[in-house]
C-alpha cells in the first residue's frame, strides 16, 4: 500500500442503489468440487450463480461494475456462498477486495444495461467476450418477495484469501467469512434468463459448464460491506499438525 495516496481508505464501505442480475444454472458436480476449497461442501443442487453487479454509488470506490461466479455451499452445516471468480473495472475495489477480505478480483470490462425489454450483462477480458447474460426486464408477474432477497444478501459469503510472502511462497492462506449489513432491498424480480460462457485461459468463467438454466434474479439494494473474519487459517492448522 503506498503511503502517499493509498489505493483505498479504511472501512466501512456503503453501497447505494447496487443493482444485481444473477443467472442461476446447474453445472457439473466435479467442476464445482474442483472450484470449492475444503472444508466447504458444495450444495447438492449443483447450482452456480453467475452475477453482474452495477454499483453507481460506492463510498470510497465510486462508480463501477462487477461480474463473476458464486457457488452455493455449506460451512460446518451453515449455508453460504463461495465467491470463486470476480472481474471488475475499477482499481480501488480490486486492491481493497483482495488485500482486506480476499475477494478474487481481476481487472476486466463488465457491463450491465437495459436493452429495450432485456436486462443484458456482458464481460470482456483482454479484448474477448467471455460472458453474455440476458433476462426479461422486470416481469411484474415474477416480482420476488423483498424479505427473501434480503435474506439472500445477508447469507454468509466465503472467500479464499491467498497473499504471497517475499519469497513467493504463501504468507496468508485463509478461508474468510463476510456478512453484509444494513441491507435495504428496493426492488426484486425473477424471470426467464439465458447465459453464454466462452472458455478463456485467464478468465475461466466457463470452467463450471452450463448444464441447465434455472432462472434469473434482478434486484436493487443499499447495503454495507463490513470487515470479515477468519473461518479457517490453513497455514496455522498445517503448523499445528506438523508440531503434533
């Protein structure tokens, strides 16, 4: 972190009018297991959440968009989502997300916009289109109960935080838990959705392949991202096992 002009200020981080489009699909259980660290247990539904998140008003971070993959799991029997991949177009939240919590953020060009009657998300990496998602825009008959959406936002998020040491080896390897606070859902809809993922070596969003589309969710909320907590310290547990 540079002393002169640090990349981000201290906690906490408030998001206003944060807009989500989430395409839910069933995938290959072996591919899901390969993406999820132990002791997390992938959900038996074999579902994957592909997300676009538009953040027009983010304290400290400004205006940016994010896209990536979350996988429903459980930690010691408690439901959670493991955040497996994230791509965004703004340096401060990339630096803060990786250094503080361990969010797996990389620089790319995601976009979430309304095209006539269609909510459309795209992700470009290194000049190549790697993801396209579409959803019917605010289908009134599919309006979702706001309390259910709030509960989904308050669900435990799990992250694999890896920070290298000066010799290139691992200095920190932790499973981190984060729970959003001060959540206010302003609108929530479900509806038909489609998703196209293109294999890419440096943006492997297609690694959990799409087997069947379950549906889409679209919602807008205000929320706060607080500090996380360490659920598992892998290096400490390794040292304890070796000492024993």
